[in-house]
C-alpha cells in the first residue's frame, strides 16, 4: 500500500479503535476521503466492538470469573492487536473473525 495513503488514514484508523463511539466517528471522518487504510481498520474495530457487545450480553449472566475473565482478556488482546496494527501502518486482519469483518462490513467504510 502506498505510504501516502497510510499516513493520511492513520489518525482515522486509530480513532476507530477508541470504543464504539470512536468507530462511528471514524466512519463519518472517512466518508469524504474513502481512505482504504482507514476503511480497513474501521471495519476491524467496528467488528470487534459489535462482537464484544453481542457476546457480553450472554457472558454477563455467568457469575464465574473463569468464564468472564478469559472472555474479556480475549477481546482486550484482539483490540491491542488491531490498535498496534493501525499505529504501525499495517493492514493485518485480527485473528478469528478479521476476514469476516471485512466481508460483513464492506459497505461501511
């Protein structure tokens, strides 16, 4: 990918990982420029956030930290992986669902 494209989209890509609100703000920031680097990370971050909230709804019913602990650790690791990729200017999909997020949210950004 062209270095100029990465530099122009890096701020938007980083903002997309700052909670679900950051993802929504990043979507609007990328509407005009349609930066491919930013769009890639917006789809990744939005997918992480949506998946987290959907699964957290079901995990919250467990009283055991042995269920909820690994759940939260897994999403923190996925978030860090995506965030570091955005900071370093890399387009690496997150493990497990990254390819699916690119397909499911292809019209998003």
